[in-house]
C-alpha cells in the first residue's frame, strides 16, 4: 500500500480531507459574504465588485477549479463516510437516546450537506452559468429575488449552511488534532458565531433585495 | 426497611449470532432499590430458572466498575442514563416503581451478539494486539526515577489509562466508531517516554486494525465522551489524530 493512499484512505485520513476542504469552504464563505455585502452599497458598488472579481482573469479560473476539486473531494469523501457508518451498525437500536453529546449540527451533517449540494448547483445555474451580455449581475440578482419562491429557497439553504457550519467549523479543528484546553472553548464559540454570521449574513440579502424591489 | 419496586422489562432475546432475535417482556418484582442493575437481572434469572426457562445471558465480572465486562443499552443509553457509571454500578434507586425498561445489547457490526445481551467485544482486543503495548527489555531493572515524567503528563496518561474497554463508546456512537477506546489506548502510551519509541507504528497499526474490523468513522458527535463510564475525554481523540497524521506523513513507518 502506497503511504499516501494508506494514510488518506484510513478513517482519520478521510476525516482530514473533510476538515481541510471544509476549512477552505469556510474561508470561501467569508470571502463570498464580504463581496456580497457590496450589494448594500447599491447597484454600482455590486457591479463594480463583480467587475473587479472578473478582472482577476486566470487567477479566478484557478480559484474556481480549486473550489470544484475541493467540492468533489468533500462530497465523495462525505458520502463514503456516511455509507461506511450506516454499515457499521446493521441492526439499529429499538430505543435510542442521546447522552447530550450530539448537536443539531452534528446529527444532521449528511442531510444539510445534501441540501447545500443541491443548492450550490441551483445557485450556480442561476447566477454563474447565465448569459450576462445584455445585463448586469445586479439585474440578474434583483430579478431573481423579486420572486418569493427564490427568496424562500435561499433562506432554507442558508439555514442549512448555518447548521452545517456550526458543527463543521469546530469539528475540523478537532480532526486536525487542534483540541487544546486553552483554545477549544474559543473554537466552539467561534463555530456558533460563524454559523450565525453565515445564516444571517447571506440569508438577509435575498430579503433585502426582495424588499427593495 | 429497604424500598422495593416493580418493573416491566423488555429484554432482547437472541439464541445465537444466527438467530434474528426479538424483545420479550418480563416482570421484575420486589426489587430492592439498593440492588445494582445486574442484581436485578439476577433476580429475574432466578425466577426464569425456577420456571424452567432459559435465563437472560449478560456479561459481567467484577461488579465494581473496574473490569469492563458488563454493559447493555438501557432505555437507549449505554450503561443506563447515570453519568460516569458502569451497568454493574447503576443502582435501582434511579428507577421508579412501575417503570418499563428496554434492555438491548451493544450494537455494532464489529460486536456480534453471542447470546441475548452478551456481545463479542474481542475486536477491541485485536486493536490492542495491533500496538497497544510497549516493548520492555529484560535485564537489570533500572532505577524507578531514571526517566522523569512531569506530574501533569502522568495525570493525563492516567486519565486515558482509566479506560476499561467496555465498548460503551462504540455502542453510544451514532457511527459505531471505536475512536474513543483506541484514542485512550494510544494516548496512555504516547504521553509517556516509554511509549515514544513505538509511537508511530502503534498509531498506524491500531487505526488500520480499527478500520479493518468494521467500526464506523468518527464524526465528532461526542456522544462517546458523554456516555463513557470512565469519562474519557475526546481530547484523546484529537491526540490520536495528531499521532496518526504525524506517523502517516512524517515518520519512516509505513
Ligand atoms: S473509552 Fe470509555 S466507553 Fe470506551 S471502552 Fe473505554 S471505558 Fe468504555
Ligand atoms: S462487571 Fe466489571 S465493570 Fe461492570
């Protein structure tokens, strides 16, 4: 067995891949949110942000391909872990109670994950893979969020994202071995805080646009 | 006068690993609240024996919370709902007259049911055999204080060494993962100087064996820590992750 596949293919190795890709997505979420906030600056500010982003050219393509690769790793590894865990307990308990360890986030990771995957595909089809020749990104966004259905889908997805992140963030620290009595309480608090920021930060944008229209 | 209670038990009965198994209902009457959970089962078994029926099989040995042989899932909780308690140390005073109690074996692919509530936990022994030891040379014994160990580190190692290998962590883990057990066994040695020479090989081999035995993957649900009768901390799991990744990426061991 090759040492790289041996190490990464183990249960801890798979978790490491989940953690590293997960950390990157947290970074991406933070950057994406920061960019989106320009929408509060109005149409020009938002279109300007989009133009700046596209001016990055090849750098942007590299980032996109990187995110795509990480997404594939995260989804495929997550699915493997999920199926492996189902197999590890073929007979379920008739009565099953939590001892208080699990959280809403930890207990729903695979499900919020699936919601997010479906949402990301939907989101990219709406705002990324569209013809932007005769319009601006602000118009596309404003148009989409004048529709209540879209607003609802986005809010549900952002709640799922917040729940996913609330476990994922601190869990990634634990996985890479960074559990230290001095810092762990902070990681757990930041995890919740970050979840709230993601949920409200992204979740309020569609509502704002909807109200504006 | 000791207080007594009457209970209804729904107990998992399974003749052997091939049998499908089912729940049977029993009545436990005049149970002293000073009894342990296992003593309560003894009373039920006495009656079953008198009635010419097959007594309920369950594992036990020391009955003082130190051997790790006992353990069932009681009303959905491994070793019952009391914190930091093995099943043999769970007393009937925590139950009320008229309660219905569901009793199931620890469930995991890696723990096959032998009979009723007794499960085969030799998978945990196999993890130990893969590296949960230190090699000691024979010869003149060296001075006991030759190798210095800071008190704090010794305490951490002793905390990890409290693990009695009961398997409740596996039973309570939503993923049936054995990470808390394995992490305790790796930590108790990795923390001490005597464990350092074999640390890399130990981490790699124990995790590899754990994976091969069909335990699930840890997703940091932390149910194990909450349920462990010896209150082993998940900081040990973080240490195992460090030990394993360090060994996998930086040591010469394969
Ligand atoms: S870690 Fe705790 S629950 Fe797991 S085997 Fe050891 S004592 Fe039992
Ligand atoms: S019988 Fe020994 S720990 Fe319960």
